C-alpha cells in the first residue's frame, strides 16, 4: 500500500489536546501525573520528521527505470530511519494512553480522552506499518513497457530501411550501391538494438547485430564485386535474425 492516508498529524493526538481534556484536579493531583503528555510530544515530533513524499511514488517523474530503483531505495532508507521511529513512538504513546485510561484517580473525561488517544495512535502506527513500496515497482514496470514500445518502434523502422537497402543493392547485387549505404543501414540497426534489453520472454537481442558491426563502424571497409554477394547475404541474415527475435512485436 502506498501513502493513501492523511499525513498531517492529528490535532486530537497532541499534548495540547490532551491537556485540554484534563480537569483542574487532574492536573493538580500527583496520582494523575501519567507521563502521557511527554509521550505525545515525542510521537508528534517523530511524525513530523517523516518526509512522506519520499515514501510515495505518486507525483514523481523518473526518466529511466533505474531512477525508479533509486527512488525506491531512498524511500526504504527513509522508512527505516524516520518512519519506523515515528511508528514506534506512536506505539509507545498508545501504551502510555492505555495505562492512563485505567488510572482511577483521573476524571471520566480524561479517561475517555485517553481511550480516544490510544485508538488514534494505534491507527497512526498502523498507517506507517502498512506502507509498502509496490507503487515504485509498478511505476518502473510501466516506464519499461513504454520505453520498450518506443525502442521497438525505432527498431521496426530501422529494419524497414534495412530491407529497402537490401532491395536497392539489387539482383545481382551492386558493390557500389552496397558500399554507399552499408554504413548507415548497419549503424541504424545496431544503435536501435543497443537501446533494447530483454523484452518479456525474449532475450537481449544486441548480439544479433554483431555481424553488422563490420559496416556499422566508421572505418567500414568497402567490398568489391567478388565480395558483395556474401556481404549482402550476411546483412540479410542479420536483419532476418532480428525480425525473428521480435516476431509479432515488430509487425
């Protein structure tokens, strides 16, 4: 569960509110010095140290999946450092309120207030205890899906241009045409593959572009008429391997 509760500390659980519920005699008698006020001050102070915006993925914009990982790690660290302490302080104050409501020397109004405070503090502690960080994982997954769709579209476009290049080289293949277009036709595909990792059950396809690196690099070596058929065949097989990897994703 993300942060779905009101994070403002309830006024009814403050020491100021508790003092207003006590009668003059409650404040005057030594038997009614319960220590609840001090615990309420601690609970409120601890609560106000919690940065709830850090604990919630809502409202955050992370450009990369790894940024969501980092945001989640920061949330978990802050939870351990501050939020858990606030929950512990609320429970301690609730325990003091539970003991206070049993104090026979207190007025009925004060005892009823202690009961209400106990219930409220337990709820505050539960709010923090129930915080989960699945919303960070969900946001990361959505970004990964969107990013994958964008990269797959780019790959689909580069493969289409690759097939246009294959057609332009012709039958029989022309070395001059191959040499003129091989660098860009290869580089576009290898760069597009470089942006894609594993997609679902499909493994990372980057290696499929390795046969194209000989032309994708800036220092491409030209082929002659005796070599162009083999070079074009290598290019075709690499394009086909990428198409087979993508399957319906590239349709």
